[in-house]
C-alpha cells in the first residue's frame, strides 16, 4: 500500500480502514474530553493560554474530521477535506506552540529571553506551515 498524498484517496483494505477509524475516534474523543476540561477548568475565559488551548483543540478535531472524510471517501470534493486537514494542522501545531510559550514564563523569568523565544519561534512556525504542509 502506498500513500496517495493529502489530496488523493488511496484504496485500503478493510482492517486498515477499521484501524484508521479507531484512531480517529480516539482523537475525537480526546477533543470532546479537552473541551469539557477547558470549560470546566477555566473560570475566566480569556488570555493567551485559554485561547491557544481552545484553538489547538479545535485543530485536532478539524484535522481528524478531514482525514476521516478523506480515508473513508465520504466526500468527493477533495478541496473540502484538504482544507480541513491544512487548517486543522496549522491551528493544532501553532496553537500548541503558543500554549507552550504561554506557560514558559513559569520556568523562565527573564522577559528579554521570553521575547527572544517568541521571535525565534514565530518564523519557524511560518516556515513549517508554508513549506511542509503544502
């Protein structure tokens, strides 16, 4: 079995399809659980940590649904599932990086170094999003 890429649908055996669906179901269960945790834990729904956590969680859901549509051939419009996959990947990866950055002040106390980490990490995310995903 070869990979057909992000925009093409490859034929898969039944056990492979079941495995894909099981892992996507686990990912979507984790999204539901994270939504519950986020809204149960955060009393004040504002700030960088809350929003980046929420965006990265939504990204996991979009990414999973995009691959579910692609792998199960539920959509004939490849632009639809490719859009879900790319937007989900970008929000998942960038959101998780911002989650980590927003908690960095707990271990790194110097504001100049925090700013340097932010300045160095943003272009690397742009590089990953522009060149790796397309």
